[in-house]
């Protein structure tokens, strides 16, 4: 399927290291953001993707503070910029509680461009956005999964409820090290983005790489919650 490098957009707090392009989208009342560190959320997301798909070209759209604060406008602007870079996959390890039209519109434009959107979602509780939007791959942390393992969580398309989860993946870092509390879905999202990028590079032209990932999953159905 590859006719060149696979391009992954990371919409997050920013990352350290070489990327194809990067741009920050600070709030209008806070134009100067502190430097990114190795402990920042976005850098850890990028590290997972770099570890498992080092061939990928990364595009760094910085729209979140180190405290993971942002606005829908910032996120939508960063998403539009990533689309302008003609990325193939966008990792969205973020979750907003409220649906906003400006974000929904940006998601629709991504679908129109056939960009794969991978977003984090909680295993339980209320839906979050953009994971809850139609066509966005919703990923959560799955304790059954080590790094490189995946769980297919999606029910049959005919019976899929709204806001259904699609995949589970390792809730830890690149080598399944312990993760910070609350980061499990974020890191799982990055693992799925990296695997989809690998499949994009190795699959025949026209292949459905999402379906291929479902076929490769080690686990089927959700893990038992006690």
C-alpha cells in the first residue's frame, strides 16, 4: 500500500526530536508555552510510535499544555493543519467530554481525505470526543495486552452500539513499562497508530488495514471488569 513514507500526525503536547514538520497552536491569551520535556504526554506518545514504526514520518501538532488543557478551537486548528500536511494517520490521545461542531466538522474533513483517525477512549463511563465520532477508531487500554498485542473489541457492524470501542492495546509505554495513572488509553492509542502505520507500509495496494489489524488481534471481546 506504500507509495512513499507513512505520515503520522500527533496532536498532543508536543514532542522532542526530529519530525517532518511541527507547529504549535497556543491559546490566544498564552502565546508562549514552556519547552517540551521527555516526561510530557506528547513525547511519550511519539516515543511509542517511533519505537514500533521507526520508518514513520511524524508531524507534531502541539495543541495541549503539559497539563493536557486545550480548547476545541486549538484542537480543530491543529487537526486542520495536520490534514494540510497530507498525513495518513492521526493519533488523538485526547478525550473531550462535550461534542463541539467545530471539531465534528474537522473530523468530517479528515474522513473526506481518507485519513485514519485513532483516538483514546475510556473502557467504562461516558463517551469522549473525538473517539465517539462515527468513523474514528476508539482505543482503550487493555491489561491483557503486552506491547505488540491487540484486542478486537468491536461487535458486528450490524449490532454496534453508539460509541463502541474498536481496539484494546497495551496500556504502558514502548516496552510495556509502568504508565502514569490515567494514561492507559492514551498509550494504547499510540500502539494502535504504530501498528496501523506498519500495516500501511507492508500491505498490498487497496488493502483494508483496519480489518487486517482486527484479524491479527490476539484477543476478542472486552476483558472482564471486576
